[in-house]
């Protein structure tokens, strides 16, 4: 099993990536790929999220609350992000933002930092943050997960619905 780095207090887990090295162009400065951004129920028993919670599995696994696309007003959710770092070493940070509308009518329903740490090429990172209580704002929304590394950033957007 790969080496494991866990910073539970920060809600950050990291494992060495699989041995499928990818060549990064020398002028690229490093590359990070976001593999998921989710919103799920906050576990009242504090068992998830966790890394390698499926004991005896033949591969590293990240155990999170089942991602949901419909968020209910009056409830708080846990936001998770995972990404693979194939060529960057240095400071990096991840955040989430849940918005509704567009242009001048764009409203931020929830946002926050998921983590800020030193990242290393060749690792897979998984992290979480608890959000605030969802306001009464029914309709379509957009969950954006962003990773900033060096002077670059990558983002993934997932459509959601507020009920």
C-alpha cells in the first residue's frame, strides 16, 4: 500500500499516486487535475469522510457521504474535493463556492476554504470542509471547486438544485 499523509485536523488526506507517470511539458510549471467536488450530508457520527475506511481493500479508498445534487434549505452540508498532482510541488489551496443566478443577479449561497497546504507532485489529495446552513433559496445552483497552485488555478463546476 502507498505511503499515507493525513492531516485530519485540517481535513486533508494525501496518498501517493498510482505508478502511471505522466510526462509534464517542461514549460508547464506543474499540473493538477481535479477529480471530484461534491456536497453530501454531514455525518453526525463523524465517521466520514475518511481515508481507507474499507479495511482490507486492495487499493486506497476515500469514504465520503453519498454526493447529492439536491440540497435542502435549513440543512448544512459537507463539501469535498479530490485532485491529482502530477507535476507541481509548492503551496496549494482548495475552496468551494455554491452560487445561484448569473451576472448582476449572481448570489453566493455558501463558500469556504477547504484547505491550504504544501502539495507534492505524485500525490492524490482529498479534503473536506463543513458548510453553513443552506438558505431558503429554491432553484438551480452551481457548485464550483477550485484548486490554486503557484500562479495557476483549476476549477470544476457541478450543477445542483436547492429545494
